[in-house]
C-alpha cells in the first residue's frame, strides 16, 4: 500500500472533483489569491529595492559618504588623504572646499552650494564626472575660474556653456562706496545631471580657485572619502576621529541624508505588511474551502474512522490537502513574481512607448528600476507557506472530531 496513507488520501482529495462545484471554485480562488499575493509582493519589493539602489547610486554618489574636516585650514591634503586611505574600508579620498553663495546671470539669481574640488581626485569619490550633460569636469583648471553647474541650477539661471556667471559670496568687503558683497565672474564649462536635488543646488570649481576666494590659497577644508560600505560611515567616522586627534572632526552622510533612507526602509516595511493582507485573504479562503470540504466528506471521514483511521490520520489528510493548495499557489506566484520583477523595467518602457506616456519624468530616474533580492523571495515564500499551513489546522482539527455514528446516521 502507498505510504503514508494520509498523504495518499489527501492527494486524492486534492485532485478529485468535488460534488459541490462551489467548493472547487472557492479552492481555485484560494490558490489564485495566494498566487497573486506572492507575485505582487515579489514585484513591489523588487521595485522598491531598485529605487533604493538608485538613491544610493545617484544621491549618495554625489553626497559625501564620510568627510574629514580640519578645525584649521589643511595645508597638505595629500598627507591627510594618504593617512585616511590606509584605514580599512576607505576606497579613495579627495580634497574639498565648500562655500555658500548666489549665482547671477542676466538678472536671474539662484542660491548654490559651491564645491571646490580637484577634478582628477573627485572622480574617485563622486559620480559627477559620469553624468556630464555638457562639457567636461576636467575643464576646472586652476586659475581659469571655470564652473560646472547642475542641470537644474543652469536652467534657473538660463546659462549655457561659455556663458559668464557671477558668484556672489556673503562675505562683505569694505570699499570707498561702503560695505559691498564679494563678486567673482566664472565661465560655465560644464553642466551635470544626475536627476536628483543636487542638480538644482551644486556648482563645482577648482579647489585652488575656491581657496583663493576664501583668502586661504594652498589650503583645503578637508578631504571627502568614498567607503566600501557606506552604512559603516558612522562607526568608521568615529574611529577616524579618535585616530586623527582633536585637530580634525568627521561628518557622514547619515546626518544629511539618513532620514531619506530611513523613510524608504519604513515604506518598504509598511508595503510588505499591507500587501501581506492579500496572502491573508487567500488563507481565509483556504479555511473556507476546507471547512466546506470537511462538511462534504463527513461520510468518507466516518468510513475511514470505522476502518481504523485515527483522528490524527484524519487531521493529516486534510492538512495535506490544504497545504498542497498553498504550495501550488505559492510556487506559481513565485515564478510569476520573479518573471515580473526581472522584466518590469522593460514592461514599463513598452507602456511608455505604446501609449506615448511619460510615467517617470517627475522622478529622479526616467525608468522603473527593479532589483530582485533572493532573500526577499525566500522570505515571502516562507511566510506564504507558513500562513497556508496554519490555515489548514482548524479545518483539519474539525475533521478529526467527526464522530462516525453521527456522520453515518443520515447516509
């Protein structure tokens, strides 16, 4: 005889056509609901992972992972960079000088954060050189007083390559005409576009030109670092500060952008919780179909009991039947979800082309990003199987409590 018997009978009940077609419909709806819930969960979490990746690449590719500031102007940034690059977890270092000011061009004015950089070293710690809309980052040569603007900033000013823009610094100078703000004209030699907020805020110039504007030629504020693991920035910053001593202090990305990633993490958690209700609804359908099946099979259960089947065997029979429904729905949903997650970017692009729609122009990316994480898939599959299995416990227990004499009285 086929062993175990409970699995064999449960398998037969799953494949057999119910006398009441309504039960079969409910069973099919249960499997489809479970499949839909798993597929949607995998797809949505993959899209959120994609947005998270783009945020890390684009925003944190422009924002400093970790910076080391001198309490006094740093004279030899090469020595400081060499010192911190020897620390485990630091990939590269580049000097910087930061200033706040306003840029003016033909009556248009926009506030800006001016970053003095070394173009060659900056490529090692920032992605700005990879997102040049026009011009080159290497055009920022010492003494030429050139500037590279963000795309949004250039649009606000109405400036293009070759235009002369005026930088207004908040530092006041005394002249025969009275107290005057400081002005300096720059030539626009590049425009970058990363489709993030920094496009409307950042401007870049050569670090030596920036130092001259601050009346501290040959110095920098400090060095910015690119880390192997950006989430280690707080701990690494504390370690570097202890190692470098009181002459320096550190600042990391979590102070300026940490709230953004915490919000995304919270949103991902809430989306997972809300979409899990789809799986929960499917589980209730499994309970409903199982309860109706138990009622329909009362005669069969009574016969099995009179032939010597124990209550435990009866319970296992219906647990097998319900678990197979959950397994089928989960596996089908996983396959569909993985296929959707890996192709959702192409599907969204096809929709845009077909209907001439611009779905993502308002976002910092012009496509729908997706990144499939197998850890998420395994977690979703595990939760779905656990919920499906749990949904079979009560109906199976009710089946095991059927009394043979009472069930056969009206047969």
